[in-house]
């Protein structure tokens, strides 16, 4: 095909300025959740931006000497993935540099840390700022904002310090303003908050244009939390309490339990309440009510990060799988040894029936979310539950498909929807001119089989080819 002089000149002008080196990908098939499949495409990436997309056969891109040209014939390109529920500080021995490498190596170019005390997260934040090519894009909430007694206090085994506890006397404006100073881009509120404190935090966040994602406080009904302006939920946590036949009566009982007459620590009090109410709720789900609740979540745009990987870890037991255990080889030696030992010990124990019920419930809910067009975001809770950073996100994608999403819908949950949570969908999450240059080149078509997202040829993060 011959181009008119005008068009040629236009493209030459556009692409022959010698700025910095570019990455040019030719003959690619582009797959994202916003566009139909595009075949035989050329992409030009300059620094951290997609600056051109066009049919390869037009040859309008004038190559420069230091361009990196990739022939992607037979390959598939998707946007860089997000793991929107991670805890970088959960296991101090699993250092952030290792985690960052594992995310990038697996094509996770953006992460959302959903709970960490700022001073512990600070080195990870600074490293990511100073070494943008060695870290995924990092979004963080800072600490879980919990009530009293708080759950993640750092004094019980398995519950590192991830939170701050607030009460009615806490200056929450100051708390939130300090977090904003520290660079947080959203807030995470937690299960032991009183309704009053939860609502106050929600209001403050709204005034400052921050979104809030939450574990629904045990003191509240989910609908009240949504009415207070809640923007997101994690793990579908406590949704069963809102769907239960005796939801109202159970809330009254919970409020009584929350008075904590035995002065239990927060982690034990929460476990006690979950232990008393969750199985009971799951056995008495009022399906019609549940449908109404889910429609309410959809109409109020409450983003859901179901974290199926962590919800099903007890029933699916990824940790017992030898192939999964191989991912431990990428972890620091002491973490690997401990994980292997604990994984094998746990694998010998019989599977608790309640885990299977919870898996069934989780899948069913995600399927209903999808049916009612609730926005779903992919996240894993790594490194909790022997969920190796990076690898676990691909597991989550598979589980989302198992729950009823199409592969493209699963990709959407790990690309455009998390970007949208941060109002960044104009800049990230699909393959468009003007968007950030985070891309994965895959060997096989992920819209045919979601497992193909693991089969990565090249990771491009911030416009640069990631080298492990
Ligand atoms: Zn978490």
C-alpha cells in the first residue's frame, strides 16, 4: 500500500525526532479488555508511553539506529497486570526487592499494598521511587485503620503490626492528612471500627478525594457501610453476614460480643466472632437477600477484590502442590525452608469441610458479582498463605475464570478495573496511544486460555524491557 506524501511526511515528522531510544514491537496481536482483538500491529513505546499504534504493513514508522525492535509475529500482547492486594511488609524476611523482582518477572507491573505501617514500608517506597525499573508501580494505603482492640497489632503470632487503632477521641483528620503526606493513594479501613469512626473516616477520605476499601466492620451491616460511601471491599469479607437469613439478629449478637468482656486481643476477638457467625451464616444464606445486596454493591460502584487465592488456600491447598512449591525457590533461603516445611506439614492434615464450603461460597459470589456487573479487581493477599508474589496473581486469574469470568473479564480485573479504582483508566490498563508503556508479550492467546498469561516472552515495564 502506498501512502500519500502528506501521510508519509506526517509520520516521519512524528517519529523521526531523535529523543531517547524507543521500543518498537511489530506484527503483534493486541489483546485487552477495552478493544476487540487487533492483529498485525506495530507499537512504538517512548520512555513510559505508548506513542503509536498502527498496522505493521503500513511501514510508516521510520526506524532509528538505537531503536529496540521486537518482532512479535505469532505473539500476543496484553497490558501489564496488577496484583491489587499485597502486603510488602507482612513477612520481614521476604524483602521487598525479592518481591518486586517476582512481580515484574511474572508481568505484574503495578501493585496495591493494602496494609502496612508506613515506617516499615518506607524503604520499599523509596527504593521504588529511586529505581523505577526495578519495581512495579506501587500504590499503598499505609496502615489498616482499625478500631479497638485492633487485629494486626504485632503482639500475637501470625498478626504482624500492620495497623493503627482509632477511637472516638482520635483526631482522624490529622491521621488522614499525615497519611496523605506520606503518599498514600487510598485508605483501608478495618473490621474492629465502630460505625461512627468508620463513617467519620469515610467522610474525611471523601473530602480529600481518597477512595476507601475495607473489611466491613463487624459492628456494621454491609448496607450501612455502603450508604456511608464505601468504595471497595476485600476478600468478600463479612458479606455472608449480610446475606444470612438472620442478618439483623446476628448483628445484635456481634455488637454484644464486640464489647469484649473477656478482654481478648483484637485478633482473638475477631476469630471468635468469625468462628461463631460465619459457618452459621453460610448455612442460612437467604439467596434473594444476597442478590439484593449484590445489586446494591453494583449500583453503588463498590469495587470488589475477592482474593480467591487466599479464600481457597485451605481447600485448594496450592502449598501442597510440588509445582507450586517450586516457586519457593525464588524466595530468600530462610523463607523457602520455612514455607516448605510448613507447607508439607499442613498438607498432611485432613481438609476441613468448612474450607470447602467457603470456597463454594466464594466462587458463587464472584459469579454473582460478574452477573450483576459488580466491578471485580484481581488481588491475592501475597505473601500470606504461601502465595508467592507474582506467581499468585496468575493463580487468581485462573480462579476468577473458574468462578465464571471469561478470560478477558479476568484480564480486565487485573488491568483496567484496578486502574479505574485510582481514576487512572485514562492512563493505564489497556493498549492505547497515550497510555503508560506496561506490556506483556505472551506466547499464546490468553483470551482462549487464561493460563497463557503465565507464558511470558517479555515484560515491558515503564517502556523498558525488564531483565531479570
Ligand atoms: Zn490483606
